C-alpha cells in the first residue's frame, strides 16, 4: 500500500519455529531494510526504530529496497508457475 510495514515478524510472517518456514510476506521482510520489526518486549525500542526511519529519505530507501526484493523474490516465480502448471495439467 506504499507504506513501510511495521510488524511482529515472528507473529505470523516467519514461522520457522513451528516448522512452517517463511510465508511470502516474511520472505520480503528485513529489519531496517524493507520493514521495521517490533520489539515485543520493549515498546521504547520499537518507537526508537520508527523515529530512526521517519524521514522522506529513509522512506524512499526502504521502499526502493522492498521493490527490489519483490522483483528478486516474487518476480522470479513466473518460471516456477509455468513448470507447476504443466505438472498440474499432466495430473488431470
């Protein structure tokens, strides 16, 4: 939506602790680069992180990083989709 995500990374975006592995959004999240991870034990740390990244320059930098990471991670799925489509067609 054009905003930098502020998330509890381990609370639904990245669930290796449950053997699930990173979800799509989790694959895009990198603290201070593409998102701001909340410190669930210390709200002051989270507030400090938000203030640290609260400038037009930081917003642009993080947005550009997220756009690039999206292209690197999601943009390359086209070949996987083609391969899986052929596999699925052979099942029917």
